[in-house]
């Protein structure tokens, strides 16, 4: 591509029989991916939502961008009716032979269709494919239904060497020359995605705690826009908050100073979002809906996880206490928040500054729900649970480590906002309880060995009376 690609260009659309030839390979490969949401249920078929050739399948390499909807039964039971499920973004490379360096990216060998005899693979592992994406972003290309946009105030060089991020995550990322990181969303829904929306808002507000988006990828399909990816500056030398906490804990080092600084960073982000976007008052009717949702999630989790059932009455009391306050006329303020805040969503730079990333929210929740204003304490509860996770998952548990971090984090938050979350113990307990219940259900389904971690919190929260 060249700078002329800033104008719309016509791209060959992938042949309709391509998906049919990929189908048997994808049924095996897709459920094994970390970001696949429908684990435990077989894939019964696919529907092609959109397809674009980014590189024609010549003598060496082809590159296809696909949006496919995976059909799965509602339950794993044999004979259950299939329904159109989640839509996934795929980048499929095609070669006559796969070099050894791309062996981990293998999807399979195509036996029929237009590319019979060739090999399909996960293209993000191929530097040439990553270069195609970078050039499209750099030049603001229009390729078929795909639209690549960028902030012209940020320079994007052509010679940045790509490398795929191999850590487990719910999306996929490529780092370019330790200068930028491109996150490609895997599960795609139409509409305004907060992972692009909120960083753009915070950039306009001049908030330094979130990297300003450099470029992004959109798809225009059937009068709806889909956000496919966001590229932001890469925080060089940064430490992942979760890994940093575990290292300090293993060494027996105090983490409260870092927790306090992280509390201040969280408060700066919340303050900027409340300044830039509308806030709403949560009165008794709205709060009752929140309480009802929390109670329903508790009942569902208790049905699925028998270990939770003895604690259900105590946990339910946390929600009832909040409902009682609403009945007395108490109100709260709701605003846009991060939505899925924990230590793994935070980076500490080499200079000691904290940065918040990944504003997508909980991918399992509908997009409209993720974009709703919520009490800021929901983010705070998520971070408090994260400190607890770190303390309980470390091989050498430090007595009081989590409590010290939780207290320091709340103090740091209060230094910026003037409001200590601990002065609203009923609301904080309700949100922390809701988060712990979610964790119990998640661990029971996906990581049973980790179930004792949230269960320890469940026992504490069930016995808590909500006092400061």
C-alpha cells in the first residue's frame, strides 16, 4: 500500500466457498483458542458475516480477514438445537508449505475448495501479515468493508518489527517495535466499543493514565459499525500489575505504596470520565434493579456450585442491606467506569507511573450494559478482590498483605476524589460480594484448583455485617 490508500480502495472479497473448505478445520481449532467463549459446547457450523482478501493467495502467502458466526447448541446435550452464536474475527494465512517458525500457528491442511492442497494458519504469527495491518493503519486504508483510521498527530513508522503477544488473554495483540501495541478484538459485536470510546474520551480530557489511541480498525456492515481493533502506544519497560504484585509478595516486600499510587491513578481516570461524560443519580428504583441482578446471579451460582450454598443467606444479606438503604431514600451517583478493573489491567512504567488499559469491560456482558453508567465503587471492588487474589495465590502467603494493600488503595483514591470508598461500606460490600460470586462460578467452571481463593472471600463476606 501507499499513501494513496488513504482513499477508498476495492479489495477482492474472499470466495464464498472458502468458508466451506475451512469449516472442518475451524471446528477443531476454534474451541481450543483462549478467546473462544463457547467452550464445552460443540461447534455445529459457521455463517460467513464478512470476508476480505488482504493479500491475494499467490504462489507464497495469502491473507484473509474473516468475520464468522459460530453455531453452537444452547447446551452440550446431544441433539440440542443449534443457534447462531458469537461472531469472531479471524485472520487466516494460507501457504503452500508452512515454515518451521510458523508451526505453532498451524490450523490445518485444506483438502478441498479453492485453496485445496495448501495450509491454513493463524496469520498473526506471520510478520508479513502483521506488516500488512500496520501499513493499512499507517495509510488509513479502505479495503472492502474494512476501514483503518488513525490519529494523524501520532507518527507511525514503516519499519517497526512485529511480535505477537503470547500471554493468555481474551483477545489477541501484536507489539510493533516496542512502540505500539495493536489489540484485535476476537468476539465482535456491532456498536460503540468502550475499548476505543473511553480512551479517546480520556485523551481529549488530557488524562495521562490511559494511552491515547493511535489508530483503530472498523468494519461497516449492513448499516452497522463494528470495532475490530485498537492500536495504542506501548508502555516500554512496564510491569504488569498482577505479576509485579506477585513478585513483591514472594520477596516479602510491602506493596502498599504501589497500591496507594494505583488508587490515585484509578481516581484520576474516574474523575476525568465523570467530567467528560454524563453522570446519573441512582435512586431507589434503579438501585433495586441492581440489587435484583446481584441476587439473581447469587441464586444461579449457588445452583451451579454446591460449595456456595451454605453461604448464600449471608451473601444475600449484603444485597438486602443495600436494598434497605435505598428504601430509606439514599441515592448514589453513577458514571462511566472501566468495568473490569483488576491488577492485570494495570501497568506500572519504569518511572513508577501507573497506567490503566483494556476498557472493553466484561466481554460476556452485552455491549449496551457495558456502556451504562455505574457506581464507581464497582471498579474499586474489582481491584480489592484482585489484591485478595494475589495474596491467596502466592506460594508464600503474607499475613495482612492484602488488607494493607486494600487500605492503601482506598486511601490513595480518597486523596484525589476526597471520598474514601470505605465510608460507604454497604455499597462496597454489595459490589465486592457480587464480584466474589462471579469468581466462584468462573473458577468452578474453568479453574477448579483456584476455587478456594474466591471461597475464602465468600466466607468473609457472608459473615461481614457491613460496618467500616
